[in-house]
């Protein structure tokens, strides 16, 4: 595997030309896109909202905290409700997503994302052109699960945040499955209990239809902030599509993690830089 970087001047000209000359855009979004917009699971945001959990439990970032073995459900939901509130419900659409929305205006596009923070939706993209593969912070599901349905959780999450004391929520706010009574969990793909509900299945089908329709046309695959936690969802499929269908082009933008395989280097642009800055430079 090889990597190369592009200067900002080269990026602006070449990427703008690729987008303008493409029949369609397939966009893959990973966590680096949200990080570029300031939604970081560590650092200052963690210190601001979770310093008490850090002092008591030795947790140093939101991601590892979501797997922490809290002794009680009341404590776990106090942590998780804050995590959901400050990543899903509090932030408006950040600058990189707004720049991307402007960039794709008038284009035939589809977005697949592993992010669960709802930023793509908040930026105003057509929800029929989105596939949230890994779930949504804004949904509950049965922890077993006993049935394949998800539930909006905004009202309950807000109550958990408002009413928690000493890093615990009231026991009455612990969410329970309306069918079997088990404790609910967030609709996040962490193991084989993840619920793929009807909305998820419909989005997966639309994604496949988009691919079938465009792989033999001038398709631009735009990978934004996709790292190595789950490369089999976006990164590897995008590389394989680019290698197999010679009308396609591949672009990756990712600060510190921009890589392309040697096999598709001649039809790719690799940009090691801040996603928000790059997108803003070509959308303004």
C-alpha cells in the first residue's frame, strides 16, 4: 500500500474538476469528518462535560467511557445520556457538513456513514440518500433484542441529563423494552445484538440500488475522515469499486490517515489535510 499527499492548490483545482465532471457522487463519511467540525470524543469537550466521571472512574474519553463497566445502570445511563446529549442533540450542523452540502447541490449523490451523531441529517441532506450503517445515538432498542424495532429517545435522554445527581440518574428513568421488559440500550453496532430495523433495511437497499445504477458511469467516490476501526464498511469497498470499474475515481481526505492502494493510485487523489478546510476551499 502506498500513500501520497496533495497540495491545497492541486486539491482545489483537481477535486473541483472531478466533482463537476462526475455523473454521481458516492460519499463515505467517518469520524474524522465530525472531528474536523469540533465534535471530539476527547480533549476539551470531554473535560468540559465529563470531568467528574474522569475523577471518579478514571475515564479519559467518551468512546472508552461508553464501554466502562459502571457498577450500576443508574451510573451508566448518567454517562451515556450526557454523551448522547452533547454529541447528538446539542450541536448544530458543523462547518464541514455544511460545506459538503453546498458542494453536492444539484448533483446525484448518496452518503454512507459510520457516524452516529446525526450530523449528516442536520446539515439538510436528503434522508432518502443516507445510510447510517452503525446506528444512531438518538435511538433505543431492546438489549436482547426481542424484536427488530427502534425507538426515539430524545425526551428520555433530556430527562436523564436534567435529573441526574452525583453521576446517577433516578432508577425510574432507566429505559425498559416495552415488549419484554429488559433494559434498553442504544441502537449502536457494538456486537450481534444490533437491531437493523425497517428504516435501516430500506436505506441499505437504496444504497445498493445507487451502486448498481452508477458503477458503470462517471462515479466519484469521496471518502471523508474514514479511519481503520471499521474499514470493511466504507474504505475497502470503495477501493474495490474503484479498481473494478475503470470509469470511477477515488478521493480520500483525512488528516494523518490519507492512504490509497498502489493499484488505484492513477485514478485517485490522496489529501492529507483538514477536511473542513479542504471542503470549504472548493465549495466557496
